């Protein structure tokens, strides 16, 4: 009897450095250094350590305009956090600098009371360069939805079909907007990143982030959403499924008459004084991926975190009502969240596309696969924006280091 060989572990952070490996260098790059969409190599490791900082070179995108004004200031008050002690969830001692390297960080900006106290870049990422946020995108979508609720354009208690009747025969036909916002819908849809047969791969093909199957008709993103079937009852438990966010984005487009990129530009990006344009990945019809396609610079991600920490105000300007943030930070029902089994997030909940800790600091997060994070600690007055290219998609691979590191930074900056 033969046994399957144990897969070799992925190369470590130093060995997988995209600059050292020379990905996409030369005119044209030699075949062994080329990364392309068609063969799917842009999603393979270690190639993705280059790809996540160069998404616009791989797939179609649509711009999020920053406007004509100058960028809002981010004053600097640098602190040396490299040697800050960190104890992992497993009880191991490390430092903040080593924690960043070991979790394949690409860029990080730490703000304390609105000032940059720490900023670093690794691998292929640079300060002016956008990086894909993956599911950090969802928290932007949720915040924009909250703004439209405050505007009176969306009623969270209304059925989804009041805005998108095309979904009447899908699982969303009897769901409310609030259930979609909080991901408490009952859907026959799986999101297992290690299973090639999981529905997440069909979603990626629909939203343009994976090549279509040869000879198989490819639905657009919105067409794909109409095919999702129901499983179980709505509003019983939380279940993390990206299609909820894309349905929410469809509701938002119908309610506002604007595309997602226009909404983000006019309601957040321009008024907060973003330093650079952002961009969304799009499907074959130019529809943005509201669940995972936003690309921003690390500093602009930190600016957005500071907007949230300020209750919708930033740099002396109010972007949206405080009620938008309060409706997020109140959190969801931990009893509905617990059955999802997130071992690294005990006592947390999910509300309006944000992850809420319910700890004494009231910390909450935007989170994306491969280690993307926006961490906001209101009590410590700290915002941490972090982009990464971890070999494992699921954040359970880096949470045991990253979450204690964020908490250690917050506690140190509190004094």
C-alpha cells in the first residue's frame, strides 16, 4: 500500500521575496519569470507575492477617482516598534518586526491619534502602489450601504427583491437587506479556499478573478448571483459567504443609481482626501467585485480606518453621520456567530460586513484572505492598515501571530 506524499511546505518569507525572485522582470519576461491570468499563475504561491501588488496588470479594473484636491495630511510621529515584544496565541515570544515578516506582510501603516507612528513596506509593494484588499473590500461595501441607509435610500428591513426583483427565484428571494448585510442568509453555497470544487471558484470565474472553464458559457457576476439556491432558514446563524456582499452591492447600485466605484469616489475617497486613486476588479460587463476586488494604497486604507475611528469625520470634515459607525460597532449577535467556529475569534460577531470583537477596547476589523487587515481600536486610538501575501488564504494561518501583534501595538501606544 502506498501513502500520499506530504506536500512540501511553501517557501518562507525571505525565500519567496518577489523582488529577489525577479518575477515579471525583462521586456518581455522570460517564461520562468512570467505571471499571467490565463494560466492562473497569478494566484499561485509564491507568484501571488508579486500579483497582489500588481492586480491592474493582470485583470480588468475600473478607477475610483480621488478628485482634484491635494491629499489630506497624515502627520508623522515615528516610533520604533520593531522590538516591541509580542506573545503569539500559542505562547511563543517574538517581536513586532518578526511578526510582520513571518506573516508575509507587504505593507503596514500604524496610526495613533491620526499620526503615522510606524510605516514599512516589503517585497513588491511601495507607498504609492495599490494592493488588493480581498475581503477588506466587504467593509467598504458595508459602510457605503450604511451611508445609503442613513440617506433613506435603503431600508434594511426591506426584502432584497424590493430593489433587485431579478433575485426573486434565488435564495435571496425571501431574504431581507439586513440579513444580507450581516450574512445570516441560508445559502447552498460553499466558500472553502482549499477545495477546488467549492463555489468560491465559480464566483471567481464570474467576477473576473479566475479564467473561465474552456468551452463552458461564463455568466457575469450579477447573472451568477441569480443562480444561488437556498439551504436552511435565513436569520438563524452567521455564515461567511461572499455572494451576500455582491448582492448588497447590487442593491446599492439600484438604490443610488450609481456604480460602486462612483459611490466610493463621491462618498468616501474624494471627501477624505485620498492620496491615490483606488480601483476595483471587474467582470466581463464592467461590474465591480464588491466582495473582494478593491485595491488601495496602504496609507489610504489607513485614512479610511481613521474616518471610521472618527465616527465618520476626518481631517476636520464630516463624511457621514456617526450613526453609520455606531450601527457597525454595536456588533451582531455572538450567538449566531459562534456556530461558524472561528477558533481565533472567540466572542466576536459580524455586523454590516465588519468583524466586531466585543472586547473592552471595542476593537473591530476589516479582514481579507492572505492576511489583509484593517484593525481599529477606539479605546487605544489606534488604526492599523496591513496588506500581505500569505501563502494560506484562510486567516487562521496568520491570526495567531497577527492579532496578538495588533493588540500589543495598541497597548504600547496607550502607554
